[in-house]
C-alpha cells in the first residue's frame, strides 16, 4: 500500500505546485509537459507489449479483445459519456477539473495493472510511473483550476486500493497467463493514450477499455473445461 500512498502524495504535491504557479505557466510550457507525458505513455505501453508478448498463451487473444472491446465501447460510447459527465458537472471550473483529473488517474492501463503487478510479482514499476505521470497531470491541471485539485487525490486511495485488495484476495487463483494478456492489452491502450497526448492521432482510448474484460472472460471459460 506504500506505493499507492506515494501516488496519493504525488497528486497532492503536483496540485500544490501547480496552484502556486497558477496562470504564470503559459500554454507553451503546459504543452511541453503533456508532450513528456505522451512520450512516457508510448514508451511504457510498448515495453509492456514487448515484454509480455512472449508469455502469451494465446497470441491472437489481444487482437480479438481489442476488436470486440472497441465495438462494445463504441456502442456504449464510453468516451462520449465521460466527456458529457465532465461538462455536466462543470458548473464551476474546479469541479470540471476534478472530474477530468479523476478520469485521467483512474481510467487507464497503469491504474489497473499497477496494483495487480505489485501483488503478483512484487513489481512496483507501473505504480512508480503512475506517481510521476499523475504528479505532472495534477500540476498542469492545478495551474488552471487551482489548489482544489488536491481533492482529486481521494480517488487514488479508493480506486487503486480497491484493485489492490481484489488482487490480494484472488492472487492464489489468478492464472499467470491472464496477467500477461492484461498487460499486452493494457500496453496497447496506454500506447494509444500516448499518441493522443502527442497529438499524433486522436484515439478514443476510453472506448477500448472493455477490451480488458475479454482476457478475463477467456480464462474463466477456459477454467470450466
């Protein structure tokens, strides 16, 4: 849990620093920070795919997962609903910023895979990267929305803590192959997020999130036979 607390503190620290900088940080510098975030996301995503592809028990599973997950996500319109939610609660600028921040912190491959990898492998790499990414994200958002962005840190404890506890409860029954497949699919999603931050191509990454469910379904069905 200490690494989750690290992410929690990083969000608060980023919010305080960003709030202090305020509007003195110009769009030029904000763009530089988001470019760095994009490069990090692309690098981490590619590393996950390359690292775990050799461990895959079903090399085509990630393709099927992304295809079916993308279709379902587009049908539900997760990206559009999330955007409308942020706009709907945006009666005040800070509230809009809080919703945006929590979506960035909690909806993504690192946020899901980080606690799982820590429990199963003792690997804190993803959570450490989360701390860095969320620090800069909080800082950039706080330059616009103010010190109140520190309140978004509560979502870290709730979301990351819940996944961590679930992984603890299921670690003895979780197939190793499942973790590899989740890392591959999650790596692709993170890579897509990086492309969006770099403005190379706008991909509705949120609509691809259901892809993470199909490796789980695959191993549930496989365990029945």
